[in-house]
C-alpha cells in the first residue's frame, strides 16, 4: 500500500489521477450493486498495466480472490467478519503457523469445500444465477 502522492511520484500525476478515477468508478459501481444485494465489499484489488501505450485493466477484479465480501446482515464493526471470499483459507493457513514461503501447506478437503461453498454463495448472491452442482 502506498499513498496517492507516492503513486503520483512514481507514475506521474496524470497517470495516477487516471488510475484513481478508473478504480473509484469501478469500485463505486460494484459497491452499489453489492449493497443492493446485501453485501459489503470490504476491499478490492485492481491491477493495471500497459499494453503498448494503452493503459489496461490487467487482471481480474471484484472476485473472491481479489476482494473481501461480507454479508451486511452479519457485519459487526471491530470484529472478525463472516467472509464470502478466500479469507477463510488465509485464516486456516495462518492458524498453521505457515511463514508464507514456498511450499504452501496442502489444504484438507473440508477447507477446499468450505472455500468452494463460499465462492458459490457470493456468486449466487451477487448475480442471482442458479448454480448447478
């Protein structure tokens, strides 16, 4: 994480402003949609890069891999939150004492299925789409 001023120093003011505007526009659109569905987007990562001279959104955004989604109905300030994203796996591996260096620990089937269930849940909540299992 860096400040806007640091980003502007690295990228130039015009590029930093453009990235800020693009990011906030996309986040606000997603926030409105998610809020209407009873979901809080706690945070999200947006990755941009250049394709030649064209500034381009470079990776996925607003997915459970790049965002933290919390049900608004269970949100309680200052505490741990129910998550519908990969925080479930982060919590599991941190509980193992993993030092975050390769190799990563394996995941037991119940953790894999717990993650799958969370991803399907957030998909269904945000899209209303039926999921065939």
